[in-house]
């Protein structure tokens, strides 16, 4: 069934929202999140404050948009891997590697800004920790499939293993940010998957 193209007005709204997002992220990278105001974003993007608030409730919601984009990336990626690879363990490794490549391409400056927004003491419900995000379900499902197919150990629950995996995964990114990207995050990812998945394998 063919999908209809968006109307000209809807397409303009999509493009305006994307322009505001790109402008804000660019300013955050150059100046730092706290030094950028909504007025700065509007002036640089060439939009009114009314237009900004039509698309985003606040400056922090612009950062939340990042999580929607990466969640879309996770969803598309796992759909592709499920078609191409039968082994859950190999899918887990590839999923992790491509996810780290996404972070690497994003760059350490913008990654630090995103992480800063999430661990801010005033942020009570950080997007990163939302249990409904696709990454949690994807990892748990891959591990459970690995257990069912005899690739991974079954003496620890898939939920517990997925939780540990996420913590290790995030720890590498956090260290990368702390060191201003001075080590190769892709190489770190390779070391991580080799060691952790070796521990996850059936004994």
C-alpha cells in the first residue's frame, strides 16, 4: 500500500522543526548548552519565538529530540539485522558496534552536552533512562533468543544480563566523554563485546 506524500504545509513544518533542531545543536556544540538561549536559537534559525514554541516546549526538549532520532536508528537497525543474521549473539555484537559508530559520528562535544542534560540534578525523568526506549527491549530480546538457541548462559535472566550490558555500554561512552574523545571508542567497543559476551556465553 503506497503512502501518501506530506502536504506542502506539513513538509514546511517538518523542515522548520529540523532547522530549529540543527541550529540549536550547532549552537550547543559551539557555545555550551547553558550559554545558549531560546532567543539565540530563534535568531540563528530565522524563526520567531512563537514558531520555536510551536515545535518545542523548551530548550531542553530540543535535546529530547535526539533520543527520538536514536530510537528510530535502533528500531531500523534491528529490523535490518533480524533479516540478515540468524545468530542472536552475532546480531548483538553488530547492533552494539553500529550503535557505538553512531555515537562516534555524533562527536564527543555533542555527546557530552546530551549526557550533561541527563545527569543534571534538576532532571527528574531523564530520557536516557526511560525503560520504554527500544534499546532495552532489543537487548533483552537478543539475549533471550541467544539463551533459547543455546548460545548464551541461562543461569542468569535475560533481563539482568541486558541491564548489565547497558551499564557497561554507557560506562564506555561516559569515559569517552570524560577523556574528551582521546581514545578510540570503536576499539573500546570491540574490546567490550569480546569480554562481556564471552562472559555471557553458555558455560
